[in-house]
C-alpha cells in the first residue's frame, strides 16, 4: 500500500525518501549555517535547496543546539514572516521549526504546510494550534530541554523509551483531532543522547517504524558525526550522507539535511538499486 503524508496544501508520496532542506535563520547555529536573520540570504538559500532537490523546506529562527539561548517571540516571528511570504508560492511545502504555540498560530495563518516541533507539541496551546489547521507535523523525542539535555542523558533501553514516548504523543495528537496521515515522528538524534545512544538508535531504527507514520531522521552535521570522524561541522557532509542512507535503508521516510544535493545523489543510487 502506498504511503502518503498529508502536509498542508500538499500530499507527499512517502514510499520514496523525502528530503527536507534546512534554512536556518538563527544566529546561534551548531552547524555553521546560521543566517543571523538575513532575510535575503534565507530566501536565496531556500530557492537553492529546491533547485538541489529538496521536497520540503524547513525554516527555523531559533537554535536548538545544546545550551542555546531562547529567541524572543517577536524576533522569531519577524525573522520568519518575510521568508515565508517570499517562498509560500514556491511549489514546495514549507515547514516551520518552532516550539512556541504563538509562533505556530502566526505562521499557520500564512498558509505554511507543516510544523516541526522538537518539543512534540507539549507546550500549552501547541496541540490546539496545529489541530485547528490542515498542516502536517513532526513530533520529536527529546530527553530534557536544549539547555540541559546533554548534561547526563540516561536510558534503560533507548529504543523502547523513544518508541513509547512517540506513541504517547501520536495518541495525544489523535485525541486532539489530528489525522494520522498528517503526522511524522522523529527519534531526535542528538537531543538528550550520548554517542552510544545515537548509534544504538540508528542501528535499531527499524524498530521505530510504524506503518502509516513517516519516520524522520536528522543527523546532518551533528556532533555524533564529529565524534566518529574528527571533522568540524562544515566538513561532515560525507558522514551525514552515509548516516542518512543507513537511516533510509532502515525505514526512515524523511531525512532533514543541510546538504541536499549530496543527499539527493546518494539516495538516487539507493533508489535505483531498490527499483531494479
């Protein structure tokens, strides 16, 4: 049965890997790609990522790296709205990476297609904001919060605990009236996880696959790749491609990446072999 992801104005075929390209408007980025609120640069980057093969653009204006400082509400909105306005008719779904219900309500009113929430709609009002729209959403697992999540992450069985958390958040979304075909889930690589936790998650990723719920993975340029390779964030393109190929082979349907062209080419080869 073909799997479709209902994402605002779009219905995406999740039988083939979906590439989500990152447009980071923050000034506090772990990956070196923060655009410091430069609206023109963000618009240009979004268009470039579409040309490179992105199926979704994920716009964010607040860093979620370990220890990141929160961005004031109005500043986050002011950074996002001009970019949304410029790209809303680009022919590619727009996702907004935010944890703030107030931001969600403002951007959903513009017609964006998806909310990507690292807090899994746990903030008061977040669930209601998304439920009142037709947007897709991604619910992510995070142990702790960005300020403290890497202090001492601990699990008895990380895969079981992540699966239970995501199942609980999906059930809460269903109760709120959000159809399953609008929901993707993300195990949250790097969010309250040690190197060993991240490797175990990737190794056993197939255990997190739930039919009908696209599994999203974002490992692009993250510190786990630096620990494995000794490379700086901007030098982790090849490691990121390898990680995302492994994720797709283990059942991931959406990959959230900085390096769209390299990921697209690698997945084209994988898909050709799978289709042969």
